[in-house]
C-alpha cells in the first residue's frame, strides 16, 4: 500500500489535533472543589481553648502533581468554607498552613490531593484541620 504526501499530512494533522485538545489541570472547566477549614485553638501551655470552623484562612491549590508552588488561593468565608471552581479534569492538591510547635518554621502544610475525572464534578473534601 502506497501512502502519498497528502495522507501523511492528514494523519500528522489528526495526531496533532488530538494532542492539542488535551488541556492540563487548571481553570477553564466545569468542576469544583469545596471544603472547610476547622481550627483547634490552643493556649501557650498547649491546652485546647476552643475549636471552630476558621474564617479568613488562606487556602491554596496546586494544579497537577508536578509543581510545588500554588496556582491559586482562596480566603475562607465566615463559616470556614472555601471553593475552587471552573476546574478541568486532573489532579489537584489543596492545602492550608497550620501552627506546628515541633516544626522549625513554626508551620506545616495540611493537604489533601484529589482527582477530577470528568466534567461537572463537585468534589467535597474532608475538613482541613489546623492548629492555631
């Protein structure tokens, strides 16, 4: 069977078009990731004073699994809730910083990694529990 130049060009164009349509994780989709941040508030002696859903906490999201720098952030609402929306299928890591008395920096990242496998998905994370 002889393949002429036009057939080769059409096959190459089809392969290019198929791979060009694959979009990486990130914005531009129809799915959401939601959750809440729950805080345990300790005094200087390490005694739990209160616990509550934490308002005004910074929550971060990483698109994909190859980058360690966050791609977007959201500040929790009055009830500790957050929502990242318009996400495409892919892997996402959501994290928040917690106080850590044994950590050199004084903080540690509390994270959850999830996968969106299709369009119009609403992923609800378990509470991200932090120490304050």
